[in-house]
C-alpha cells in the first residue's frame, strides 16, 4: 500500500534548463539578431567609422526617430490592428509647424499644439471607422494616409506655392526637440522615454492586459468585459500623436517642413515591430523586442554606408539582412512557444 501511495504521489515538473528559460523571454530573438548584425557591421565597416561615436550616433538617431512611432505601432499590432497613416501624419504635422510659424508668423507653441491636435483627430478618425464599420484597419489607415498626404500637399502649394516651407527660429522648442550632444540627437532621449512608458503600460497596468487580450481574441475579450473599442481608440490616438510628434521634431530640427516627408515610416515602423517579435495576427509581443527591432533597422540602414560596397545594392542587402533577422527571431520564438509558455 505504501508503495502504491508512493507511485500516486504527484511529482514536481522538471525544472527548465538555462536555455529553455532563455527562450521564454519574448525579446531574446530580436536581441540575438541585433548582436549578430552589429558584430557583422563592426567587422565589415568598423575601419570606415561604423564603430566610432559618430557612426554609433548615426544609427541610434535613425532608430530613435523610427522607434518613437514604432513602439505605439507595435502595441497597436499586439491588439490586432495596423496603422499605415503615420507617414502622412509626420508630413502634415511638419508642414503645419512650418506654415504656421514660417509663413504666417504664429508662435511655435500654437503650431505645435495644432499639429498634435491633428494627430488626435487622425487617431479618432481611424478608430471610429475601424470600430464602427469593422473594416480592416490596414485598408482604413492606408486610405487615411493617401487622403491626408494629398490634402497637406495640396494646401501647402495653395498657400505657399511650394511643398517645402522654411521657418527661421524654433524658439523654446529647439533645445527640447532639436538639440544634440556629441552627435546624438535629443530624439534618443525621447525614444527611451517612450519605450519606458510603453513597457510600463504593457507589463504593469490593466490596460496592458486589455491590449494582449484584444489581440489574442477580441470577441472573447469583449465577453470578459474588456472595452475593446476603447482600447483601439487609445492606441490609434497614441500612434497618430507619436507620428505628429516626430513631424514636429523634424520640422524644428531642420527649420523646414515638407508635406511629402515621412512616407517611409508607413511600412518601416511595422517592419521594425515584426522584427522585434510582434506577431502579425496580434496577441504577442514586447516593448523591449520592438526597441531591438528599431536598433536592427537603424544598424542595417546606416551600416551599409560604412562597408564601402556599391550603394546600388543597398535595398538588396537591407532586405536580405532583415529577412535573416526575422528568421532568427522566429526560430527562437517558435521554440519558446512550442514549450507551451509565453513570456
């Protein structure tokens, strides 16, 4: 009987080995890929200046401006939605600041507030259409991108006669949005702040749980009491305001606005989020992973200029290295998911 009781006694599950515990970390894939790609460019382009302070600042500045938008884009993708209107929001916000302060001579504070209001309006518009019509956010926000890009370009040329408008002085906004330190733009600090805020929201708040639940299964989340429509509204506004902020920062930094600028962010931000481990179908991802995704994109985008290779092959190398990064990330992430765990 004692022997039978011994056999029926439950046994503790086997402890995961260090590799298994490592694979449970959601951002380990993009982190590993970032290290490999960085080492590659240090070896190939280090002698040309990639490893210098100026070279490091180059890719960090690129990653920072991308990351300020990519982080809320990643949260939106975790909730199961897309936003492809960010490119036109960047351009429209930049031209609002340039036209308002450069052409009409308005105080910078007014034009910045107007640009941020535009971001809030675009976010509300996208959320309203997605929530009320149930149309795919991919289509809704792509249409918004075209509408806003065409409108800002048309109004800019109608008012000033050009799509590119200059203004002389950003005033108090320049040290906050356009200052530099040893080649590093202040945007790096804003990126760190955005990442810290988003990480806290996703990991430490009820709203973060709602984001994950909405992306995992919106219907089940709604039945469980999650305000799915409100979650999407807040995330669409967060994304559009972040894009508006980057447009304002760009206009202040270069003392000009261009209605056509920012279109590269339309897909770059989503690419960075996917490289950072965010699932296209939603429900999985981490802010740390998105940060590493932006770092990878910044390194690849700037690193090739230090290799000495013909720049005609730039897009080829970027595509190949990005695919390699995604594959590396997916292999590690799938290994973790196959063990039935989620970070």
